[in-house]
């Protein structure tokens, strides 16, 4: 006959209380995204981002001091290879112009493209992943205000080559017609890297085709090559962008209680790579 103690030993212990996020449960339950609402949210966020970025006071001395501090930090760490790479890129016009157009265009094509793809094909995780990029961008604005930093191409005394000015490439922030209407001292952290890493990791996690997942892995490294070769960012700016994105994922988790790539509670089953993370 089985003793009471033996029966008690085989009884599973109650599971601990699971963290369910800081937002109310009713807010977190899945609702089908509505296209015009999402367009309004993203348009408002982009308008707010542009307004906030350009409203940040422009202090040349502080921005250049911060850029020099980053330059010296990289020299101390022996990772100050940007100048040599920038000169190599500037010495190959075809490659420099390719980098310039990459910098000026893909940033504003790939990120919205991935978001549209999520909306159409991965709706159960769309809001969580969208929250990450919105939080990351808003935190980037705060960083630009607290730590304005000039890009290497504007830093005097180091002979960085502004490839846009040298080859008269259109569209980049280095273009004088664009620079007059945009804050130039927003190099740290690099939102080019933060957005590229967000898009690349999302494709890697969610795409079903191997070649798309490979593109997702390669894209952030291509962006890093471009921002360094065109002297728009230091390497540490890129590191800052990745760290900022990680904070964005952390904030999303605190808000929802689940990873950005986990389906929201109550969502219908969706095929594809949408494991928690």
C-alpha cells in the first residue's frame, strides 16, 4: 500500500507566479492590427522623432568634445581603424558611391519593409516587435539630447573624408541641402545600426526561407561597413546602437511579460518562426 508521504512526494509542486508584464492584461491581449491605425501611429512617431531630433539644441563644442572622447577611447582600445578604412573607401569611387546611396536609402526602405511584412504575415507578434523599434527610437532621441556627438566626417584634425561631399552624392545627411534641416550631432548611438539589427534579427527569427534569414544576418554587418566607410559613425556608435536595441527589447518585455517574438495572449496560431525571445 502506498504511504501518504509517497503520494505527497509524487504530487507536482505548484508553479511560481509568472511575470505577466506591467501593462493591464486587457491591454496585452491580442487584437488584429488595423492598417490605418498603424499608419497613424508610425507617422506620428516619425514626425515626433524628426521634430525631437531637430529641436535638440546644437552645441558644437560639446558635440566635438564627445566625438574626440570616442576617438581617444577607440585609440586606447586599439580599435581605431575607421580612418584607414574611410580613406580606402574614399579611394574607390564606385564603392564609396555605393556606400553613400546605401546609407541614404536602405535605412528608410528595409525597416518599413520589414514592418509591413510583419503586419501582413506575422500579425500575432507584430505589435510586440513594433514596440521594440518605437521604444528604441525614442530612447535614441534621449541619448542625442544627453550626449550630442559629431560624426567622424565633421571632426577636425583627423582628415576623415566626407564621401558624400567628395563624390556629390544626393540624399545623405552630409548633403548640405539636407544637413541644413537635420541635426548633425546625433551620431551616438547609431540608429542606423539599431534599426538594421532590429530588421535583421526579425528576419532571422521569423522568416521561413533560409536565404531570407541569411540576408537578415548579413544586413546589419553591411550597414556597419557603410557607416564606418562613409565616416558617419565610429565603431562605438554602432555598439551603442546595439545596446540601445537590447534596452528596447527589455522595455518591451517589462511592458508585456513575454518576448517580442512570442505571440500575444489570445492570438490565433500562426505558421513560421515565432518562438519566444
